[in-house]
């Protein structure tokens, strides 16, 4: 009987991670240590990351996770036309989950350079590609984030053509996070208008949305150049630590755990988009987690699950939200 068999009484609470030197070793490790039936990932670094993150989730929870039955590398086409980096395919819910597969989107990875260039152009068009004090080209974010140094290290390596597939996924994910954080900050129109007027004497009232965002961005960059910090950590999205491929996998693992913890409610309501008329308060709460969380209660809980396992600390409001929708245990 496998390690994760229903009647197993010898399941350990901790697994030692070992980085594989070959794909064959990575596949063997996933089967022996994690109990994965089929592991199909063609890139060694990505395979190692998946194993590492699943072991991380396993150890953080003391072995209380449901490891996906399969890990697949395939093109993904969702019914709503989304192009996800990965997804967790689950059949059933609660105690009758019959199958589960962590699916990595081959189509996304095949086109990763297009995705990255599009995001870099976003910052380029907003005049945020500059040379820093050391003369190194970088993306000048409008506010300092905990991952800004990593983002710019990846940016310079990418420009030199030195990023392998797994690192490109990390870079792409961090670019998404940076753009979302900036969008959130720029959405605080009343607060920014007052701050910019006080600090720089610039009046941004009565402007169109696009004009406001452009001028507010330039003003925030000017304030940053004067070493003036804008906002505080509590003003940004509360899922901060779960980034890169690690964060993506933890998020997908959160979907699997949520299918178990929420039971039949998982498919019947939790996966459905928020109803802005009847669930407006929950929708506002979800935006505090991440931009992606606003898609549904399922996405919000998965994002918080990834955050909890990445040592993020959430407000009481979000903790109550997590419990309300039967968020899975994280310890």
C-alpha cells in the first residue's frame, strides 16, 4: 500500500527534500516520497520546484495534505477562455474526491517570452525602465516591494538571454504581482490626490481615469526619487510571500485542499464568480487578498492558503472570510 493509502498508519509528518540531478531522479522522488502516480514534466528545474513546493506544503501541515494523484504537462484551454499558468483538476469533493491532477500549461510556457515582453512593455510605456545609481537597467516600481530586487535581477538576466524556463515563470509571476500592486495603489484616488497635492503641490482632481493614473504614477516616481515612502504594507494586497512558481503551486494545492474541506459546496457555489449584487462585501474583502482573488471565493481561499504556507499574516477580516468559506487547515 502506498504512503498515502486510506488505511496507512505509518504516514510521516515530515519528508526530507532532495534536489534531483536528472529528470528520472525527480520522477522517482515524486513517486516514492510523495506518492504521485504519474509525473510528467520535461524540465528538471521545474520538476524540482514542484517536488520542493509539495514537500514544503506537506511539512508545513505536518503531512496533512492531499498530494495530487498526477502532475501533468499539457496545453490547457479553460471553458471561459482563460490562459492559466497552471490549474488543479479535481473530480469530486469532500471525502469522495476521486481524482486530482496538477496541470502545468504547456501552451503558457511555450509562449512565455510573449507574456513577459507584454508585461515589460507595460512598464516601458509608463516610463519605468531606467538605469539605477549603479548604471544598471531596471524596472522602477512606484513603491518598494519585498520582491523588487528579485524582479530586477531576473529582468537583467532575461535581457541577456540567461533565464531558463522555470526562472522565466518566476519572473512572469513577479511581474504580474508588481503590476497588480501598482494598480491597487493607483486605485486609491482620494488618498493619492491629497498626498500628491500636499507633497508636490500638484492638483489631480477632475481628471479622467487614464489621465489621473498616468500623472499619479509620475508623481509617485518623483516622490520615490526624494526617498518619500508612499503607503504602508497594510495598504497593499495581503498575500505577499506566495510568488513565483512556488506561489503558483501552493495556490493550486489550495484548490485541492479546499475541495476536501468545503465538500459539495465547493463546486456548487465556491467556484462560481462573486455576485456583485448579493456578495459585494465579500468581493471587496477578496480584493484585499489579491487581484486574482476577486474572481471567486475559490480563488480567494486558494490565494490565502498559499499565503499562509508562505508565512503571510492576514487581518482579522480576512481570517473570518477564510473560515466562513471553509478554508483548509494550514498547520
